[in-house]
C-alpha cells in the first residue's frame, strides 16, 4: 500500500515538473513580457531659497543630464539621465429649463472639460471668434441671442455652473519684462468669471491672468483647475531666468524661487508648470508651481491631477546613439481648491493623449509606445502603478512594429488600437493590477483614433479605413465600427459604416468633444468633411491613393443600435448654397459641435447655430452668430 502511495506521489511530482518546464517555456516565448529601458525617478520635492540657487541647479542639471544619459557603453546598457470611471453624454436636471439635454463628452465622471459650447438646458453659451454669445435656446422655435461678451483675445474654452460662466483663453502681451529693460511679446493665460444670474446682463466678477502657455483645465464642483506652462529663459539672453506674475482682480503677485518646487533629477531643459485653482463662487485662488521638463499631457480624476512629460534615456553603442523615451508622471492631489504634490513615477515609452491614462480604485494605468514610430522596433505597453506611483503590473511588447492610435480604459478593462497596415483591437484584463493580460484581439482593416463605450459589452470606434499595400497602407475615408466584447476572448466587429473616400475628415477623429452619443435615444452625431471620388474620371480602376473631391461639410446624424448597426438619418450643414465650394473663407461655417435639448437638435459652427427636429431632421430655425 505504501509502495503504491509512493508511486502516485512520484507520478504527480513528474507531472508538476513537466508543467513547470512548460510554463517556463511559454513565459520565455511570451511576446508580451519584454524588458524595456526605464530609469528611476527621485520624487523628493523641494523648493529653492534664491535665484542663484535656482540658476545653479538648472546649469548643473544640464551637465549632469548629459553625463548620466549619454555614455559610450560599447553595448546596450541603459543609464538614467477620483474614481476614473468613464462618462458618456448624460442628461441633467435644471429647474430653469429642460430636464433632458446633452453635456460635453468628457473622460471622467464629475470632472468637466472646457468646450466651445455649453448648455444648461435653457441657454446656449457659444464661442464665436472673440465673442461669447449667450442664446435663449429652448424651445428652439423661440431661440434668440440675449447677450454678447466682447473679448480682447480669442478664447479657447468655456465652463458653466448654475450661476457662473467661466471663459478660458490665451493672449499675447507686449510690454516690458520686469527683470530687464527689453520690450517683447510674451504669452498669457486668462480666466474670466461672469455672474450669469441675469443672462441678458452677464457681470464680470473675477479676472485672473498669468504669463505662460495655457495647457488644459477642468471644473470640479465650484473649482476650476488650470494648468499653465512658462518658458524660463529670456528671449535675448539665455543667462536670465524670467519668473512670471499672476494677477487676480487687479492684485499682482510676483512668483519667487521660494514658490517653485522641483525634483533632484536632472533634465536637458526646463519649464515652469503652474497648477492654479479658482473658486468661481468666492474668487479665492491657490497656485503651486513646479520645475519640470517640457511637454505635457494631463489626466484629471476627482481627486488628482496627473501630469505626464517625456524623459529620454540615451545609450551609445557601435550603431551610434539610441534614444529611449520614458514618461514621467507627477501625481498632484486636489481637494476643494487645495493643491499638494503626492508622488512621481516613470514608465518606458511615450503616450498618445489623455485617454492613454486612467485612475481606478487607487491605481493609475497608462498605455505607452516604445521604439520608433512606424519602425520595426516599436512596441506597445500597459503599466499599472500604485498610490505611490510605483509600477506594480505591466504588459509589454504588444503589436511589434506598430504604434497606439487609440486607448480607452473602462473599469477593469483596457481597449487598445494599434496600427501600421491593419487594426489590431486588443481587449486587456486589469482585474489583477499586478498581472494585466491580453484576453483577446481582433484584426481588421483600418484603425480607430477614438473609442467610446456603447454599453458594458460594446465599444464604438471612429477612425479611418485603410488599403493594405504590403509594406504600408493608404488611408481611405472615415470608418465607424461597433465592437462586441461580450466574449472577451473573441471580440467581433458587429457593425461598421464607411463615409466618403480618401480625404474625408472629422474633428471627432482628434477631439472627443465633437462626438455626441446617447444610447437612450439611439443617437450618434459627428461633424464630417465629405470627399468623394468622381468615378467617371477613372474608367478602369481607381488608384488607392486617389483623393476625393470636396462634396459638403456638416453634422452626420446616425441611428445606432446593436441590432441594426449604423443608419444615416440625415445631414445638417451650415454652408447654404454651393455646398461643394471648399473656399477657405467658408471654413468658419463648418459644423463643429452638436447637442440636444429635449427633441431639438442644435448644431454649432463659428458663424451659426442651427436648430433641427430630432425625429425628422427638418430645420426649425437658424441664428447667425
């Protein structure tokens, strides 16, 4: 009996040994687990005591960066130089107007993003050139302009609360810098807050200006969070450091070195990055300034701002210099207007846009591409970082030779689209933050540049179709797809629609705010600049590289259901007669945004607001801006 028991134990031991060998072999062959060059990042934040200390740090850092990052190694050794849940278009309740209206398409629930048009269910607030036009919008048949706000500069975005209109923009100044006697242009960022208790007589109650380049902003509750970057050096003398001022309702404050926080890690160049919080109800302001590398993308949850910037590692071997991009992410806490640095982390590769980042249940997730764009060495990766910005999980080496064209995180999943000749659509499991893994993928022609949730098991993609030419592919017209991920191991494209020919374009390809979707209404609208090939000019065969001729521009209104896919219900254009005239001066009449209030559709261009019936698409009214 004991002998038989020993034999059983021996057999099971052999089985486990064989399984271990097989598992090791599979891990060795796994293309999603390559080691990529990544540095370390010192997140010990401190501030300067004087201008001399600041200038010495910057000068020494440039030298140290070169010594640490560029060295002839003779080989490939690398040396270091809220909630996050997605939010689709929603419906709001407002006692003063409609209870059913669309909002700006945003990334994170509770974190509003600036746009060129906002509505509160009764009024529209529209950027038109250097004006903000307020219109009584609902019902559409009675729509009219009630007031205009004339500005001295071109605004870039709006926020609206129950009683406040916030206008954000950039402007140029011309005058004396205050650290030396030179006249020159410099950039400024501006925030204007209006009391709109009376829409016909908006009242300016706060004016905040600061030098620098406006990067992005968010509205959380009553607080606007603004990110501004500022170039440090004089245009005429690289030895002079220029520190900006900020003015709040006429009170100016000069930034000093003691206000600037920095990290000990060296960099080849520096900018100042300001995060400014403004309480739009009581006009209070807070500001934190960080010395960082140039180049940023920003992701904001309800509790944190994540600033992502590029950081390069360079190696030198027999083939010459090799540049490895890394992305450093700074995590900064925001709460009721207070701003406090938390931690920093670093991952290999560069990111595409804000949708490459996400926060979920205390973890930060980020998708990157390493290597050269369109090069055989490019690979794509997903990293998971804990609350201290330490990498705890990674998935590397996806789609070698391709690059990320769109990314979207939905809860415990990540969807990636990479492209070179075809479109691999990846479904990635993030339930275990320490072990992200590919569940399934789908290869189809073309690519998506924006992904949007339809429901828990379906994803909408908008991008371009493509014609495979062997070593490359010719982009064609617009393409929208509906992906079914019910079976995560076998995602499917269950519906698609092609729009126009090569040259057809949409602002929604690169700006998610131009994308309107409401599942409860089966409604999807995007602006389209339609180009079509005149087939009569090509009696034999139309070459894949042939551009179509301009036909029209306007909002394309679709019905979208799982059962029937995409159905074009109609188009709304602001061009009037001679639709096919693409003259430059008519571009101001291109539709840029769409929204709805109850059963009225509103389309917005730089020159007009047009109102159409949602059911029939018949025009109700048009208002010149």
